[in-house]
């Protein structure tokens, strides 16, 4: 066991020694060969450092296409997605006839997808990623990566919808019911196929109900009628909703309130 450990330690030392020599040598072709070997071994950070040294020397040469793809991919493999997205975009524009162009375009778009933050944060990267992925699908519609790109777009759109939904729901929580109703309307307009539509219709009704019940007298009847309409839309759309029991209790109270206006007239 100790003998095996010694061999592994020696191999590691020699490998590091070869790498250090490669960084210092002026043999550009040799650097490329070692960098390529490191890339194939999955040692992307070391390969990246080697490639970075020789990129300027290969501009305009036939080997530059392979080098630039590998160099771009080392950033992706290192999870440096900002740089990876940029480098793959450069590759696509620099080598329009390359067989690697579709893959580079996909990895560039996917880099933006990987940068998309949690739904609770600012979503600029998410919007950019959707745009990049859609551009990829439009240009490379026959690519094997299209199904994955479509799946990522759906995930990103759900994230945008989730953020919009949570903002609308937060207005409900802080009792700004008019803002909540408006925000839920915007949500349903912008994300008509969202899986959160049932929740949105219920909370829109809930906001309208609470707004009506707590209104000043001269606004109350009109708001009760509006809330009743929201209930009807909710029930007609989701007749077996998990929220239906609570919604029916609220609409019963709305009906009772409206009766007082009938009795007065």
C-alpha cells in the first residue's frame, strides 16, 4: 500500500513538474499539446492557463478554431459562466462555418441560463437567458440541443412568473389589496399558461373580498359585486380547487352583505 502511494505521489509530482515546464516554455505547439492533454484529463483550470498563454499566437492559424473552442469550454467547465458565455459568442461570430458552431451557440446560451438567480432576486440574467436560448432555437432549429433549450426556457419563464406571483401575493399580505388585484391581473396576462394560475385566481378573489368587506360604505356594494365576479371566474376555471371551501365561505359572506343593500332598496 505504501509502495502504491509512493508511485501515485511521484506521478503527481512529475505531472506538476511537466505542467510548470509547460507554463515556462516558449514552445507554442508543445503548450497546445499539453493543454489539450490536460483538457482531456479534466484538468480544466490548468488547461485554461496554458491556452490563455497561446491564444494570441494562434490568431489566423488553422488550429485557432480548435484552440478557441477548448479555451471557451474550459471557462464553462470551471463554472465561470460570464466569461464562458462571452467566449462562446466570440467563437460563433469568428468561425461561422465551424462544425462546432451549433454547440458553441448552445453552450453560450446555456451559460446565461446558469447565471439566472433565484426568483426572489433581480431577474435581468433570466430575461437575457430566455432571449439567448430562443435565438439559439430560431437559428439552430434542427439541433439535438433544442429540447433541452426549450426545457430551460420553460424553467426560466416559470421563475419570472413565480417572482411576479410572489410580488402580487405580498401586496395581499401587507393588505394593499388594490395593488394585489392589479398585480395578479398583470401576472395572468403575462403568464397565461402558468402552473400558478389557480393560486393567482384565488388570491385575486381573496384580495377583492378583503377590499370589499373592509371598504367604506359608499364603495362597498360595487366592490362586493366585483369580488363576486372574481369568485365566479375562479370557480368556473378551477371547480375542484383546493381553495374552493374557503372561497365558498367568503362568497357566502359577500351574498349576506349584498342582501342588506336589497333590503334597503
